C-alpha cells in the first residue's frame, strides 16, 4: 500500500465538482460530524447509564475505567496500524501492547457484564454503548489524522 504522504498531484485521484477539486482521501465534513456524534452518543449514553445505575460506586468506577481504557487502546491501535501502513517506525512491543490493551478492555467488560447482577437489557445497553464508543473513536482518530495530513499539504 502506498503511503498517502508520497502522493503527488500527478498520481493522486481528484474529483472535480464545479470549480473545486476534492481529494477523495480527505474526510468530508459529514463523515467527520457523524463520527463525532457517534462518539459523543456512545460515551454520553454509557455515562448516563452508569450515573442512573443501581450499583455501588466501585462498580461504576470499574465500568467507567474500562471505557476510558478501551478508548485509549483503540486509538493507540489505530495510530500504530496507520503508522505501519505509512512506513513510519512502530516497535513490535508497542504494536503488540496496543492490541493487547484493546482485547483486554473488551474481555474485562465482557467478564464484568457477565457476572453483574443487571438485567439483560442493561447488559446489552452497556455492551452496545461500549462498542459504539470504540468504533467511533477509531473513526474520529482516522478523520483527525487525515484532515491534519491534508491541512499540512495545503499550507
């Protein structure tokens, strides 16, 4: 796969739209907005669920910490995968630890929910809000990085 930063005007694909030329690799405003909305919906929904939950404070802290840990882990995975794809140096140790942290967050949430004394609907709510948050965090990180890449090129 060819790194994006090695693209030139001669080999990049552009879509003409009237007077403006748009690079198809640059994220659109709609996709950036949808990604941020999904991230906020997932995180805020998860936190509101925790706030209203009938659990002890230490249980709420556990689930909140798993959310933060998972968000950081998936962003780290996205960054290390993207760096490797672009030919930037990423150590095998960091790459492996980011994947381990991502999987650990998912496993810890699964174990916590499996053993929790919650209704199945509540367990499903937390699992879906967690998954939405993880996926959208990856999309937001990708969009942020892509937008920065094209912003630097336009200067």
